[in-house]
C-alpha cells in the first residue's frame, strides 16, 4: 500500500487541495466582503454536486503521477532504482491498468459537474496538458516546464467550478465583476511558480543533465512568483476597510497580514537556501531538496493568495502544510 502512495505522490495532493482552496477563496471573495457564511451558503446551495470537482481533481492528479512514472520507468531503473515501478514492487501491468482507469474515471467524473459541459471541457483541457507533458513535452528542454506550468494554471481555473460555472465564465471571459476578473492573476502566478520549479528539476535528469542557467532562471521565476503574490496581497480589497475598522477587524487584518508575510518569507527561505547550494555545486544530487522545498512552497504561496482574498483564510490553507510534511515523510519518493 505504501508503494502505491509513493507512486501517486500522495504528499503532492496537499498542494492540489491548497490550490483549490486558494481558487475558491479568490473567486468568491472578489470584493470587500469577508463573510465566510456567504461562501458556506453558496457551497450548500450547490449541494453534493460541487464535490465532483475535487474528486475529479484527485483523479487527474493521480493519473498524471502514474503516467509520469510509467513513461520514466526505464530511466528510473538506471537512476532511481528504489522507486516502486523501477524496483518491481508494483508491476507494470497493474500500473498501466490503473493509469487508464484514472483517466477514464476523471472524464466520467467531470460529466457529473454542471451537467457535463463546463466540467468536461475544463477537465479535458487539464487532462490533455497532463498527457502532453508526460508523453511528449517532458523530454524537451523548456517546453516541459512550460506545459507543466500551464497544467497547474488550468487546474486552478478548473477548481472554480466548485462554486459554480458562472464564476469560471466571468473569470475567463469577463462580466460585471471586476474583482473576479482579476482572479486570473492567481493561475498566472501559480503557473510561473511551477514553471520555475520544473525548470530547476531539470538538473535531476542524470542523462540529460540540466545546466546551471536553468537553476538560475528557475529560481528567478520562483522568486518573482512570491513577489507577485505579495503585490496581490497589498491590493487586497478588504485591506483598507479592515485596517480602518473596529478593533476586532483591525486585529484580524494584522493577524492575516502577519501570517501571509511569514508564509512568503518561510517559502523563500526554505527554497533559496538549498537552491543556492545547488547553484554552487550544479549536481543532480543537490536538486531533490530544492524541489521538495519548492513543492511545500506551493502551499505557502497559496497562504499569501488566500489571505489576499480574506484576512483569516491564510490560516486555513496553512493547516495543510504540516499535512504535506507528514505525508512526505510517510511516502517519500526517492
């Protein structure tokens, strides 16, 4: 069972959940309102149907992880022989069957979202990018990183369906909600962050060997994404009203800002400390700690964006970080 959890990169699922939470919070709290009960009322109104979106997200993520290792199995036998498929602890036949079933399951689950139209189209885009990355783009320098960034960005947009297709439609094609249209800043910054992190991971490829310039460029993209997240926090629609309000509002705003700034600083420290070591050494063995720190940093990035949506929402997302660390230790992928 533990090997299947490793194959599915179960710790990374925490980052998918944090991305979805940030998406819902940014999509719903597009104005100055900070009333959580309104969000809960919207989710209650959507009923059980909204649960098909996170379920489909899980299937999409799991499919991507399984196909990633199926495509890389020969390379892993040479460079990472301890991995479940490479070591033979999970057979190739069961893994292929699982990969196919996950793809089919994701498509079928997406049909249950909003009578199938928006769900199928959005999930289909994410699935197409996942397969494009695994089957074609990952072996092409730069292109693989671009496709991976687009995959996460599109996955974030897909998660807007949790609160309804009207939010996704307004965010993508416009409408009468300027605050919601600015939601697209989040998937763009998320895509930039993932692009940079994937670029850094190029050095893990023992056969192709990434170059130091990719480490530098990837680190610059991650740093820029963190700065852009902080700039979005500075433009939070609730900021002025909460800081100028009564003591409870002001205290909540200060607490939220402190959590967001601390998360951004922590993400930068965790990433750039091993990143600098990898830049100095430019060795494959120095890169995995950078990638692991960067994956955890996805949750911390989401803390900043969630706080930009609601002063106390960052605390909710931050709760996923110890879950990520625990799952990373439980099912570590060597």
